[in-house]
């Protein structure tokens, strides 16, 4: 298929409208079959549940062109399961997981001309989401919903190379115990906006949120999980019921243990441990791993021995191995890659 006339090498990480999107409607207790449409506009009531009470959940994943020219999607089954978990928590009817994967595949296939060519460093970002669409004025779940999938070509998250981040320990709480921190709800991201704008205004790249109950344990940032490397080469990720179960983080831990032979631990990580780690990164769909060079705790600087100038050696191995799997340069574990036929 002939690709769109896009300057792939200079794409930013932003929205670019594509030709098709998928939409399915929930009404009278059931989801319809859904269809691909060309209209990118969403028309809803001014009193729609999503506008009044933020009843919406979403996902993010990518499609790539591999070294052999195939278009592939990375682990959409985990996105389907996570969206289902998010929906249950916000009393949204679950969109069937098998239908989710079908919808994502249809949307990518219909927009194949927008999938960036191999070697450009770019990918097709895919955004599935569900929201309450009928008028709701009393505080209760909506009765009608829309499930939609759109996609947009995006460039590499790092323009001009990977530069280690400087982050601050935030005075704000990201999520409460027994709250919604473990699901991908729009409301979680809305409440993080003030904190990230504040951090940027103070000269930091991101926030490190601590647990709200004791403020002694590391949780995550507004949009990524943490990954740490100990001085003896162990890969450690924070464990908490308030942390979003990142698909990238889970994939990196598998790569660490099964591809690179590294010891791994998924456990509670205390703020006091930060000074003892050799490397630190933020992991997520957009950048895979963003290296962290420094954490500032109310004026006290915690610098990681590896990562002040560039990505630390073990973090770099993890990053390279996962990207090679995603782009077809390395063999993928069974079930990780779905080819768009």
C-alpha cells in the first residue's frame, strides 16, 4: 500500500487526523457490532455523563512496521484486559476483549497508509476509549456509551536523542488507597495536570509520587511506572495497589528475566532506597524507557551513578531489546506480536 505523503522523519508526538476510526454504541443493555467511520467528530449532549462526571476510560498502544515490512501490534490482549478492568471500576459496561482486539486491528488496517515506514523511528499510536454519552444530571452511571478507536502517526518520543530527566518528589498525591490509581481513567490524568505544570514551572521534567497513606513509598509519575536497577544488576519495580499496571513495565520485567538473564523484583520501594540504586527510568508506551538522572527531594539531590549523561547500561539493554522485539529485529515471546494481514 502506498504511504501518505508525510515527513515521517520529522513527526512530533502529537495528533494527526487519519482516514478512519471505529465506533460501537452501547444502548438498551448491549453493544452493537460497531463500524469504521470517516467522521472524526464526536457529537454528544451537553449533559453527557462524560462531561458531567468524567465517566471515561482509555488505552494506548502502538502499531509498527517491522524490518520485513509487516504491520504489527504489540500485546493488544493486555490493553483489552486493562480497559475491561478500568470499565468495571467506573461502572462502565465492559467492551468484550476479543471485540476490542478486532476493532483495533480493523482501525489499523484501514489506516495502513498512515503506519510509518520501518527505520523512521515513528509508529502508529492507537487510542481506544469508552465514555458515557447520554444525558446524566444526577450522580449515577450513564445508560448509554460509545467505544471508539482512533489512531495517529507519531514520531519518536525523544527528539535529538535520549536525555536523562530531572524529577521532583511531589507534594501532591496521585491516588488514594482503594482509589482509582490502578485503572486508566481520564480523571486520574486530569488531577495530575496541575502537579505537572507546577513541576515544569519549577524546572523539573516530571513528578515522583509517593503513596498517599504514608508518603514513604515510591509509586509512579502521572503517566509512567518507575523501573530501578540496583548496583548489583537487579531490576526492581515498585508494587502498589494504586499503581497502573503498565504493559511496558511488565514486558520489560519479562525481557530482563527471560531474555537478559537478570534478577527481577516487583516489590514495595521506599523513598529511602533511592540513594542506593544505580539506574532509574520511567517506562510507558510513548517512550518505552525515559532515563532519570536525578531526583530532588525538597532541595536534597539524589543522583544516580548511571544515567546523569545518558541512559544507564542495563536500562539501555532493556530498552534496545524491547524495541528490537517490537520492530521485528528480535524474536518475540509467544503471543506478544499480532500481525495485521
